C-alpha cells in the first residue's frame, strides 16, 4: 500500500532557553502507517541541570545522578534511562525501522511545539553528540508543525496541547498532559 508515514514527536526537556543548551529528558513518538501504530519512548539523563520550571511541568528530576519522576512527593523509578547520545541513536534507529515499512514514501515528522522547538532541540543535541540521521532517510524527512496552521485557521489561542484539543474538540481531554507519551497520542487524535 502507499500509505504515508507519519511520526508524531514530543520531547520533555531540561528547559526552554537558550535553545542550543536545552537537552531532552524524554523522547516519545507515535508512528502511524495506515492502521498500524507503533510507539517509541525513552528517558535520558541530561548533562545539564533541569530547570525548576521544567520539572514542575513534567515532574522529572535528577536525584543523586539518577533521573526520577516525582509525583506528589512519590518517587517513580524510571526504566532503561540512557544518555542523551544513546537516546538519540535509538530514536533514529526506530525512525529508520518505521520508514523501512514504506521505502518509497516520505516520512512526516510532526511536532506540536511552536517554531519547531522539538526539532531544534533534536538538531542541536544531535550536533553536540555527533549523532547523524541515518543515510537511508536522506531526502525523505518532511518536518511538519500542524498546530500553527490549525491555530490560525481555528483562531485558537491556547498554547498547551490539552487546551487546544479541548478548545477545538470540546471534549474533556483525559490524558496526563505532561507526559510526552500522552502528548503524542493527543497530537495523533487531533490531526486525524
């Protein structure tokens, strides 16, 4: 079949700026090829401090050299936490595998964030960690930021995905809004 490949990406990060110093602490992605849905989720230990504002949002902290999630004072151990470099390598290997399902199709990378924040963070970190996009993906990647268009068209002002979905779909959006896994799921539902 000639279904396009769409990969919805969401990062949780150490902060927002300066963007070249921001590191991802979680990469979540949801790939959709026709009716097939595959997911990717990886936590990474950053080499820079996680800003307090960022931790308040995503509940991720570094304690004694380990990445943990703290929700209402309860510590959640996170499985399989890796370095940023390894997280990026694993992510691109996964994208390459998904892209291999439709070797002749473009691969749409879709992120919610304004001005492609997630893509910029990925690129700065790839440069810093010397991680390359697999050569099989050369010329096949299309970056897309659907929300900007939706927001303009719909006159939606909300910045957070949960609020945009709520404003547009009118549904109470029952996902944990600041876990990247839930954000990519919402993005997929929204774009459909």
